[in-house]
C-alpha cells in the first residue's frame, strides 16, 4: 500500500485589516449658520464669536479655515494621507498586545526619533512679536514628546503655535494695560504727573525696585496711590512709633491689610478667588511687608 499523500499545506492566515481611517467630522448646519457670511464662506474672525469652552483649544486652528469646503477638504486630505501611510508602508497603529517591533516600526514611520536627544527642535524662523524664546526654553520638549510618541514635525508645529499664542496673550495684556492706563489718566486728570512722582517715591521708600515691570501696571500704581492717601508710606508723616499720618502705626496697617476684609488691599493680598492680577497681589503683599519693615525701624 502506498504511503498516503502529504496533507496540503494550510493556507496562510490573512493579514490583519488595517485600522480604519478617522471619520470626517459631522457638520450641523443650524449650529454653524450664525458664523456664515455669504454661501458657505465664514464671516471674518468668525471663530472669535464661538462661545464654547471646548472650542478654546481649537480657536487658533479654526482661524485657518475660511469656508465649510475648507474644513471638508482638510478632513479628506488627512483621511487620504492616513490611508496612504498604511498602504505604502504596511504600518498598522499598534493596539493592545502589540509587540515592541510593531510599536517601533509605527513610531519610525510617523517620525518619532529613536531617542529623545535625536529630536531636531526648531524655533520659528520668524519669532512672533514680543516673544523671545531661546533654545533652552524648548529643550525639555524632546523627552516629553518621545515618552508620548509625538513625531518631530508635530513638536516643531507645537513650538510655533506656542510662540504665536504667547504673542497673542502679550498683545491682549498690553491692550488691557493701555485701557487701564487711560482710565487712570482720566481719574487723576491734572494730577497725573504729580501722582506718578508720589508713587515712584513711595516705591523707593519701600525699597522697591523701580525696574520691576509690575510697578508700571496701572492697577498697582492706583493701589499704591490709594495707600499713600491713607498715610501709608511717607516718612514725614510718621509722628511716633505708634502712629503714622495721625492714624494706625505701620505694623497695625500691615495687620489691617491681612485681617480686615474692608481694607482695599485685603482682597488683592489673599486673592482667594483669583479675581486680581498677580501684579496686584504682589503689590499688596509688598505693601504689607514694607509696612512691617517700617515698624521694625521704629521699634515694635
């Protein structure tokens, strides 16, 4: 009897299906209608009118889109790029149970360097106005990005976006400061120059650094002038170790700032609800500390 024929080799297991490409975003016509100008075009700076906290992190990206077709076109391009990456390189997004080799192949395909020190971190060629990033400011991003599998190109995009937002935040602060400056000028009127001289003198008396940018904040100067008006700094108003300007001693004034809710510096000093700027809080703390020093010089 002849030997039985060898069993046919089992067919190879089919290759796993590639992960599905990300779906295109759904657009609700009723929700987006208020932001349209003509046809499918967005109004100028439409993204600034979206009142939704979840949209805050997307606002800068949304500025790139001028119409609904722009959004759809971008989604399709990203979808096509994702599909092409899988087809050309045979790379699958590693899921649960992926081997080290599969994970390494995916990271290499999307542009994640082998080690953190191989990231080529680049500052923007044209730094946004008011931003002065140095190489040392971004070096930490290499290790941060490597631990999270972020591609080199995406990190550099992030650096550029970070610089842009810093510039926008600075511009917003400068505009707000200019508004406060004008309000203070309107309030002080003809006494503008004199009051500023008084404030600068009080800062020097309190051993403050006139170069500190916080002292140029209109809100801080207003607080210091209000304190001056209450006799809080001027040495020639000191009558004795117990009184100042005919009122509380420096030590008692410092205590009043810290314990009296009706004291106008009490709120900025503790800033429990974060309703005051850091500059206003530092000015209130500095005022209390300077009063303590004055009391020390007079003797407790």
